[in-house]
């Protein structure tokens, strides 16, 4: 078994899936939300993201939950 196949088997053995991660620009294009708004909620740690060089990759499942939950009124 190759190393890549072994890693994939380990990742999926508990039913986990690799999250869909996209750039802020892609999220903005797909949702119609502004780039600045998405960047802001990343910086505020309201959604999960990872830094890949200068880019932030957003977890689409977490973003979807955040958008469905909505912002609390202040």
C-alpha cells in the first residue's frame, strides 16, 4: 500500500471527510458576499479557515452554518 493510500485510509476510517476549503475570493464569488465581510469574519474567528501562504482558505461547511445561524442583534 502506498503512503498516500495509507493516509487516505487513516483519514476516512472514522467516517471523517476532508472539508471543502476555498479561498475568500471564491466564497465571495459563490455567495455574493463581499470579500471584505468574509475576511472580517475570518479575522474575528467566527469561521474556520487556514492560512496557505498569503491566502486564507475557508471551510465551506462552517461558513454555511455561520450564515444559517445569522448574526445576533446587538
